[in-house]
């Protein structure tokens, strides 16, 4: 019994995702109590709304998590621009036709994957730091989105729009899709050679290379997956919003980093935390909802997000060092 207890205690101590869920429960209770006093929505509708909007954050944060896990300094700042471009491309290709839904989704995935390849080429062959390379490509991609879209807003196909608002009991259908995708990413990280190679890369790239890991290939694959997930998210956001817009990805620049870090993924690389992605995404949405209910400004919300990231990084990385 003592051995079992020590194992369970050790697992909980190393469960970096647990703090995200604890924070989510606390802010959920605070939001529900505040809304009850102000005549706002009760707990059921609040959770449904939180799941709907947090699903977009989860989808795009899964890719950011893979990039950050691949090693210190790795980050993808092109995500907001990919969301804008893929939303415009997919809506234009589908053009409101239900028969072109699969083609539109494929275009969104492909456009994001191409940006991922470009990011890798800038980092690998031009020796540009990831933060600069992805920021530079973000400006180029956004310019392409502006030139292509030209402010036009194309409505989504009716079937896809209906699927985005469909519910299974109180659970959004596309949230179920995101849960399945999260499980697939978990299998990718824990049951495949790619997952083991990614963890090795994040811990020590030179050691991974000496051990026979194809470092360039796995980094390329990581950026491609991240770009493809951002492209898919852009298509889904445009559908949910009733059409594409150039600013639909703006909020995901800082938000994805916050969700990944708060969820327990190490910013130093080598440790991914899938369990915390959902908790952190729900926490960020509920925190913003609580601040909105309290009348806080957008600037204050951004400042609080930055403070939370700093605190979480200091606590988790300090614990890892000890």
C-alpha cells in the first residue's frame, strides 16, 4: 500500500496539467457566481459556450505544443496569418456549395502545411531563429491573404455551418471531433517513432542526432503539422463566424502560447502536456468571460495573460530544475 501511495503521489506531483484544471474549476465557480448575481447565464449554457470557443483554441494549440516541444526557442508566430489565409481560401473554394466541403477543407490543410514547409526552410537553410522566421513568414502570408481576399466575405456551405452549431446533448459536435483529434495526437506522441524523436529533440538535439534521430525531418514534420492544424482551424472559424475575415486569427498569437504553457508543456522543450491543453483553453476563455463581466478592458486582459504566463513558467520550470 505504501508503494502504491508513493507512486500515486509522484504521478500527481509530476502532473503538470493538473494545475490548469484546478484553475479552470476555480474560475468557473467564480464566473458562475458572478453571473448569477448579475443575471447572466447559468452553469450549463456557460459550459457549452466555453467548449464551443475553446475548441478552436485547442485545435490550433495542439500544433503550437508540438513546435514548442521540439526544443528551446521553437515557436510558430505565423499561426494567425495562416488562419486568415486558409479561411479566405477555403471559403472561396467551397463558395457556399455543400459538394465542395471536402475540397475546401483539403485546401485549408494544404495551405497551412505549405506555410509550415516555408517556416522550416527559413529556419534550417537560412539559419534564421524560429521566432524571427515565423514572424517574417506571417507578414508575407497575411499580405497574401489581403491580396487574395480583398475584404470579400464569402459565406460557408449550409451543411458545414449546421455541423458547427450542432449539439450532442450539451456537447458541441465539433468539440467531439477535437477530442478525437486530441487522442490521435496523444497516440502520435506516445506510440510512434515521431513522438519519441520529438521528445529526444526537445531534451537535447545533439544527443538525438548522435542517437540516429533524423532531426531535420522531424522538425519539418512538426512545422507542417502545426501549419495544417492552423489551416483547419481557419476554415472552421470562418464557417462558425458565417464567413472569412482577415482578423479572425489575431487573438491566437498570444493565446496559443498561453494555453500551451499553462497546460504544462515545457518551454525548454522535451515535455508535452496534452492533458492540460483543454484545461488551459477553458481557463483562458472563462477568465476572459469573467473579466468581461466585470467590465475589464482589453488591455487589462492582455496584461493579465502575460502575468499568468510568467508565473506559470517560473513555477513549472523552477520545479523541473529542482
